[in-house]
């Protein structure tokens, strides 16, 4: 077990139209997560390729660190926005 196994916070989840997703940007701070979410949404807003959704999810540090870089389709990855409104 690593020290980030028990570190809970927030990560950004980017959902793609083909069903794949990305999980990145772990932070224990909600305000930082919100800024990262806003920045990611702005980045993709004007491009020809856009994610289906971008939102903040509760996650632990180890989950995000071990997550595949892109194109993940596992159903067990964090996908709930239960820890606050975004």
C-alpha cells in the first residue's frame, strides 16, 4: 500500500463520445479541482474534437495515479459527482 491509498480528494473525468474516459488532475482541494475543471472545459470548447462531458469526481490519489493515460473503458473508475455540485 502506498501513502496516497488513503488520500481522498477530487479528479477531473473527461468522457469521450466513443465511451472511453480519462481521469487526471488529482487534488485534495475542491477549489483547485474547480479551476482545473474550468480550464479543461475552456480548452476543449472551441476545438473540432470535443469530449462528451468533463466533470469533477471524488477519487483517491492512488486511483488517479494508477489510471491509464487515456482511452480507459473500465466501469469501476470514479464516475459519480456525489461530493458537491459542479
